[in-house]
C-alpha cells in the first residue's frame, strides 16, 4: 500500500490555483498520450468557467514517485465558507497560493485561518513571478506576518516557500532561477506534508461532501480516519440526533486522476466515495454498527444575509421557464440545502414564499443563477442583513473590505465607503495604486460596487470578507433616486423613450415588450414616476417643422444579476427567468401601491 498525502489548495479568487492543478495533472501524466483537455480542468461548472472562480470543491488524485497525492481544490471566496470548512477536514496539509504582486488577500486570510486552526502544515507557493511589478520577497514577508497574526504555531511559521508561474508551468525554490516543470513543488509536498496516518480499529469516516448519479442516487464522499472499509460490509450511520442506522456498502470508489476507480477495500488515510447509503447528511459518521464511534460534527459559519424567494406571478409568468410552481421552487431549494451547508431555507406563512439565508450576495446569486439555467422562474426580494441581540445590544455583521484604486481617484473611493459607515484602517501606496482597507457594515456593501465602479471609471478592485458581529452603526443612506415605472403593457417605442430621456435613464430599448408595473429605468429625482413608453407617434398627414428629426436614444443600462439584486428597493422584486432579468414593483397596480404605502 503506497503512502498518501492529502493536500488542500488555498488561494484568493483568480490567483492561479486551478491552473496550477492542471499543470500538476499534466506533470504526472494522468492524461493518456493523444488525449486532449481544456485548461481549468477542475472548473467544470459553466458558472465557474464564466466567472473564473471556484465555487464547488473537487478532488483529484495523482501518483508521483510511488506516493499518492490527493489534491483538494477549495473555493477562494468566503461566501462559500460552508464548502471550505468541510473540505479542509480531509487534508493533512495545505498549499497556500498567493499572487507575487497582490500578496495575501482578504479571502486568503479567511480560509488560511480555518486551516491553521485545524493544525494543518502549510507550504507557501508564490505564483505569477513572471508578472511585471511583482515583488516575491515582500509577499513572502507579508505571508509570514499574516500567519503570525492568525496565531500560527512555531512549526506552521517555519514554512517552505516555492516560487513559480502556473501559467508557464514551472516551480522553483528561487524565483530568479526558473525551471521547466512543477516537480520541485511535488518534491516539497512529499517532504513537508505528513503522510496520512494509518490507524487500525473501528472504521471512522465523516461524510463531508456528496455527489449524485441518476443511476445509483446520492454518493457519500469523505476521508477514512481509522480502520478499513470493504465492499458489502455492514456499517452504522451516526446521525445528528445520536441515532445509528444500519446499512450496507454496495460499492467503494477511490479517486484516481480526474475519475473514480472501484475498489474492494479502502484503508485509513485515503479519500473515498461510498455508494449504497440512504438518508445520510453532511457531517454524519460511517462507523461500526455494534460499537459506534461518531466523530465531532462539522460546525459551519452562520448566514449573514437573507432574501425572500417566491414564485413568478408577473404578467409574463410561464413564458420562458419549465419549473414555475411553488412545489418546484420548494423541492429545488430543499435539494440545495443537502449539499450547500451554509444555506438555510425557512417556510413563511405563505405557501409560495420562502426565506433563504446565505453568506452574502455572491453566495445567493450563484444559487439564483444556477436555478435560472436549470429552467426555473422565480422572484426574489431585496437582500437583508441579519441582526443579532448580543448582551442586550443590537448587533450587525461587519465586513473587512480591501480596495485597490489608482491614486487620483482614491479620495472618491474613501468618501463613498465612509458615507456608508466604513472606517479606514490602512492606506498605503503599492506601485501605482493605493491599497485601502476598511471595516464596513455588510448592509453598506449592498449597492456599493456599482457606485464605486462609476466613481473610479471601472478601475477599483474590491474584495471583502465577513469579520464579526458588532454594535449597530446607525442609518446608512440608501439609493437616492426613484424608479421609472411602466403604465402600460406592450412593446416600447423609440418615439416615447426619446421624449422621456430627460426624466432619467432606461433599462429597456425600443421594441422590448414590457408590462404594467415593471421598473424600466431610474428616475433623475428621488420619487417614483409612472411613464408610458408604449405610445406611438400620431400618424396624420400633417407635418411640423423639426418633429421628424432623427431620434437619438442613449443606450440602455444592462445589469448583471448581482447588480440588479443590489439595485432593487424594499418595495420591488427581481423577476428571474431562464432568458430575462426584470425589475418590478411588488404591487403592479399604481392605486394598490399608493394604498399599501399609506
């Protein structure tokens, strides 16, 4: 039986983690000659490829010099903390990947803190040393300071550092001396990361992830900490309530390359997938049915934000989606909670409305985007932060935010954040940009990105992570412009939009079909305004001087899903279908809106 190394990769979004895994797979020749594969092999989800981020953790296994290395790819964003937390339980060490220019970022700090608390041994990989303005030595110092601040042990602080470029496929112990492969990193993993311990005794495996197959159903994935599991063996499944269910293992699979390989038995220290278990939850322990020894359950960070999900009841209901009823919506949300640990779903007093709790805007928007691609139609309300009473004091979630902006617009960035109760902690020049760090209430971040990009001409790079609950910071000014609302249903006309351009900016263009009560633009003033953009030109045979000039219409504003979620007000819904994202008033009729506002 070969030795095993279980290694998790930690990195900030877009620091090259998935690219590095690609190069390791190629270096160990896990692809047969003649087969081809795209880059970013692990980001096989469409959303992950489009956004360039890792959302779901995955496992891949390579064999190097007779040692099996299980590589666990972790999400880089703290909104997916539920994913990070549990996959780190499978690892004995971590590769901390940092950009040679940007250095350790807020999300890196979040995941690294979790890894150090679990006592994992780190190897630091300073990536992208071929970039201009890179500063590998400074970044190395920053990583040491970060680990020290996170209360790393002396053994963890005595870390090895490897430098290289994932994109160009090389790693070296000295960044000034490039090599032609990534083997120095693999040598360091075998040397530094402890081998997975072999423990005899009662089997103990904690289910930390799951997969689904339409042939065999749900598949439990975890690491075997102790003992041996065999195909056909009877096991006990320890549940959250302390009960033990007797079951039998139908099939056992270990990870090999990018695929899974069926085996007859699995020994302690290895990662495996079990087929044949019914009714299991993440955190359950697979053990001996007669002498059960459950492992401590995984604790997950609490949600900090909630949104109301409801069925689509707009006039365009059912035109674009396949799944439109409350039963479809309920079943899909409940299915999501099985594998998305940081998500909570609660029923409300209405059959077709559900409160969904998540870790942030990105966490919730990924769920909504996934659902719309699967053919669901739904509506969501404005995101709300969750408050807590701590020692009789009303507290709210506070985020640590980092903004890198060009020097000449840093004043605008600071002004925008401080207006939203942000507190400037650090301001230092880094090359030609200013590095700003703030503490800001989570509700202050909702809608901030749009304003920040406008004020800095799209130059700002913003990142944030949850820090703690702190006393309520007071009122934060919300969107100070009203909405333009459609008075009629039908196709919009260039003639009508042109006449109303001085009233605000539009989110629709001539020919778009709209309905009564739909939010079609932003008013130039602070009140809502009902307008008719379906009105056509009066067709008479009389002509007036100047009335037939060419119509010049400003381009419509296109919102991404997250921008639309941050834009809507308390009395508005976001209608999401497979083909469209529309904003609308909750009460479509103008008289009904006025009555409810009273």
